[in-house]
């Protein structure tokens, strides 16, 4: 009796759920469509009603040329987008994405940032930013690779990284002369007599001759030379 009741219950609840009408008709049409025997045509028919893939996002470079925002590979983005002068925040963001995809490749690309003597990009600040991120997220990996850092980089890199870890990303390097002058809002120019003087950017723009006046002076000088040449030819 129990087996018969179970069988009757299964027969009572054995039904098929139907989806939206449009989807049901599409599935029925696909099942009813006969195969042509040509793989290309069958594949074309199978993909005809599929939704198109979203187009990758685009942007423009510094030269206003169109480019893609991402290559689709986090490691490839890290390799191409991290160049000398890239902000530390961008370096760590790209490194985090690359590390989540392929940790070993991301570690090698990080070492490639500091590679000197023709082994990498020689990007000191980019490598230090990546090393600080590794200290915060993967300290054991950074510690175990301290020896190779002195090989593909310099021994002083270890002390610089340690100093930045202790003092919160503060560098031991002092800014150069050009950086100090730029911070003051100017630069040094050398006069014809060999003397040097500090010039502010605003002062330089204010004292600079106008392009139109310079062009008029060149045209007037050229016309004067032409008149002198014409006079000498007539006297001959």
C-alpha cells in the first residue's frame, strides 16, 4: 500500500515548469530547427538569437588616441600601465588585481619594475610602492625574496624599503635641485655672461616677448635684407 501511494504521489506531482513565452518559443524553434550538415551554418544558426557581448570600455591616451581601458588580463595591465611616474595608488591597485589572478606572474612583474642593468624597467618608486603593498598583504613573500632584491636591484633597496615601512612611506632621498626650485614656483636660467638667476614662472610669462611681435620683427629684417641685396645688384 505504501509503495502504491508513493507512486501515485509521484504521478500527481510529475509536471514540467514553463518559462517565459518568448524563451519557450525560442527553445522550441531551436529544437525543431533541422541541421544543415554544414558546421558553419549550424553554428551561425545556433548563435543567431544570442545576446551580443558587451563592448569593452574605451578611453583616450595622453595623445588623444583611442585605446581600451583594460586588456582583459590583469597581469598585462600591470606590465603596461605601471611606468616611471605612475602614482603609488595606481601601482597598488593594478598589483592587487594581478596578484589575485596570477600571484607568481605578479611577483615576477614586481621584480621587473626594479630590474637594473638591463633586466627591467629601473622604476625605483614603482617598485617601492609595490614592496610596501606586499609588506601589508603578503609579508612572508617579501621577506623570503629579500635576497633576490639585492641581485636584480641594489643592496640599498633593502634599507630603503625598511625605512619606508617604519616611517610610513617616507623616503630617505632628499629632493634634487630642480625639484626644490619647482616647488618654489620657478627655475634657474643662465645669462650670456655666465651668471645665473632664479626666475618665477609668472615673471617669465610676463616678460616673454609676444609671438606676433617676434614674427613681425623677423619679417621686417628679412625685407630689409632683400632691399639691400637688390640695391647691390643694381649698383653692379
